[in-house]
C-alpha cells in the first residue's frame, strides 16, 4: 500500500463528503421549491371544480385582495377574495359555465394581487391554498396559506398562513 496515497485519501474524502452534503442539501431545497410551485400551478388549473373545497386535497385559487389579521393571542386569520382563470383551467368551458351560474369567480392572472418575488423581484401573483389537514370525530383542522407564485423563477413564497381547528359538538 502506498502511504502517500493513503494520507491524501484521508485528507480529501472528508472534505469531499462535506462538499457533497452541501450540494445535496441545496438540490433538496431546489427540489422542494419546484415541487411546491408545481403543486400550485397544477392546482390552479383544476381546483375551480372542487366539489368540497380542501376536504380531499389542496384547494388552490388566485387572490384579488387579502388581509392578515394578527390577534394578541397569537391567532391569525386571513380574509381573501378568490378567483380562477378560465384560460388556464383544465376545462375552460366548464369553468365559464360555473361562473355564469354564479358558482365560481373568474378573472385574469393580471387581476391577482401582485407582490415582488423575494428572489428575483419580478411581480408575482398572489395565490392561496385551503386544505383540511386533519379529519377526526373530535374535530377537523384546516389550513389556509397565502403565497406569491413567481412565474419567472418558479418559486412559491409564503406570505401568511392560518391554522384553525373546528371541533365537533
């Protein structure tokens, strides 16, 4: 065995492992960001037709306006005006029909509240997600999240969230 080769391997493998861990961590973060943006983009195409919004999966929507109420107790509540875009819906004709019946609100992406993306500074439409996170006989837990969806860098950035429990009586 070559002693010099052994010493060199001992010096470099630890450093290589540390470098790879940093790269893997960065790639895992990038993957998580892309998955979140993909879920929002997909949800915005199909959630307009949810028969029981948020009960069986994330209910995504565009947000015209929103207000986050912060209470002294630490509780937060979000008021929002939601809508969908028929042009990107998976079934545009059905979305327009539901809107004509007054069952859903439609608009254009440009109608969404817009905020600068924290990553690239491009204007990003505000979207929302409403979802049941726990279903039990003792009570249900629901979550609302408002986020900026940057279409330039495919990033979903949380702007505020609201977790509430609804107890059965």
